[in-house]
C-alpha cells in the first residue's frame, strides 16, 4: 500500500475512533469528513465534509531565523453531519484550535490535522475554526522535481503553491475544487514589504515592525495564494479600463510597464477581466525555473520574465484562476489556453500565424508522450503535452468551427464558469454545444489519442 494512502487511512480511522468514544455532540451522531478528496494524482489532498468560504490569515515572519507564526481563522460550511474533520498542513506545529469558540481536540498525522469539535456540526452549518501554529516553513520538491512551498531569500521568502506547496504555510482544504476568499495580515521587520494577492490596505508601522494587509474578494484556489516578503520596489498604476496594477520587483523590470497594454489586449480576446486588480511579482533571488499564475499577481523568477511568459501568466487569470480545474487531471485546461494565448500574441504582435506555432508544436516529439487530458502520473501534470498538445487541441477546434465561433468559445467558456470549477467533460460538452456538432476527431486524435497522427487528421 502506498504510504501516503496509509497516512490518510490512519487519519480517517483515528477520527472514527474519536467519534465512537465520545459520540457526535450536540446535533447528534455524525461521521468524520474524509481525509482526502481522492484526486487522481493527489488522493489525500483536500478534505471532505465541508466547503471553505473564507480564510483570514494573520502571520508574522522573522527572516533572520526563518520562523513563521500564524493564526488561521477559517469560515466553512458543513456539507455533511460532522463529528470530526481534517485540514492539510505540512511541517508546522499546531498549538491549539477552536471551533465556534470552543476548544477542539487536535491530532496530527503527517500532513493531516484532524480536529474534533466539542459539539458535532450539522450538515449546512456555517462554522468558524481558529488554529494557532508556528515553525519554520519547508520547501517541497514536487513529483516532477520542481521546488515549491516556502522559498527563503536573503531578506525574506516567497510562497509558491502549485500543486501542494500552499500546505507549507497555512492550514486548509488544499484542493483546487474548494475555492474561497482570503484576507492576509502579515507583520515583518521594518524596511521589508509583504506582497500578496488582491487589494492592499494601508500598511501599519509599529515600533520595529510593519503590518501589511491584502484582501482577495473573488474565490481563489489555495495553490494560487502567494506571499512575497523582501525589499521590493512597489508601484501602482491602472489599465485603460481603470483596473489597479500592483507590481513588486527587485531592481529594474521595464516589462512591467506593458501589463496594462497586454491586459487590454487579452480582455478583447477573452472577455472582461475577472478580478479587481492585476500586477506581478518579479524576484531574481528565486531560481525555480518557472513562472506561476498566482491569482491577480503572477510570480516570475530570475529566468522567466519575458513578454511571452507574461502573456501566458496573465491569460491564466481567466483560464485556471477564474475557471479552475475540477481536479488535477484537468490541468490541461489551464495550460492549453495560456499557451494558445502565446500563439495569439505571436499572431497579433509578431505576424506569426497560429498555424506556424501549431506546426512547431506538432513536430516536437515531447508533445506526443501522452494524451494531455490523461497524464500518466503526478510527475506529468505539467509535462509538455499538457501545454503544447493542449494548445493544439484548441487550434484544431478553431479550424473545425471557424474564427467567429472559436473566439466566441474562448470568451463564453470564461464567462460560463467564472469564479467556479470545470472539468474536461464540461469543456467537451460546451464546445460541441456552441459548435452545433460533434468534434470526435479532435478529441480522439489530439485530446485522448496515443501517438502523433498521420494523414488527413493531422
């Protein structure tokens, strides 16, 4: 048996034992929420029995020691009668928890924190959980060998969460299917900035510390939450439509000035921008070999800040952030649209037809390693077919239905599932409904097919 499944099973059995020993509390009975949502690649990620509505995180960070102290105030709704429920948290120490103001029993097993409230929770109840925790957050190496989680720098840190790194700095229901609003209050030594998603409130100095507050009022998957602490140059401007642009960078990053222009172009292609602000974080002290579409504030490391990648990460604000995957198997829905945005950028700004980009991707052997809608392992969910062959799927749809219908699909898909989750099956159904015909050849050949096609289907 996989040891991760063993840990998840142990957490479920423990919660069941606690329920059997003490009963269900007020409201009667109940069962523990599942210790994992059964994702195809991360089966113990996320937790069953409740839906988080809001995270209020109060944090203090000391860069000299690397110590993080936090309080997570989580508002959720029970989706079943609960005697106990789990939260995901990696590597930090829990000092205590309350549910609706009353102490809760806490048990820790690996990255699973099981809470048993003194009184059971009825299905439909809205409840508030407060957890106090601290420690030195860890950096994870994910299945494909990339670093994520809490990444220390010379004067601070950057938190990057895809796919599981958000578990390293706050407890929660860390699966993309459970989106919530966020408020982050972060206290750091004077002279440092703390940058996160959403909208800033005025920062508050007190003695040798300064407190920064950020609020995300649109739902966000936990892997898209970020926090960057350090000596950044921050600026605020606006797009032609009046959307605030909040940027943070170390040193000169002139490409940031193009964000209003590029966002205006993407808005014409993809429909109304789905968030109340935009921007970017650029930190050359971080070397993770990727950029990340952290919601409303994409992150770029020392290697990734160029125009095409900026277009890609901004496109994710529609595809991946607003319309989020139902499970990690649906990752191609994020990356295909963002990659196709790069092809459209080349078409509109560099006179390079999307067909040329398609031909280049088609010729790349790496794009045929597996079907984009069915990566074989967790290590493959960000593999080349998810990007390149995923974008080929979109181009074949464009060829099949024509430009007017295709660009209507781009805008309509983003509008239909705005601030929600969607699956590959949802997308296939939507496209065929809009096209008024079945696109079996596209799905069978490019989305699910094995190997590079030859002949007319290519």
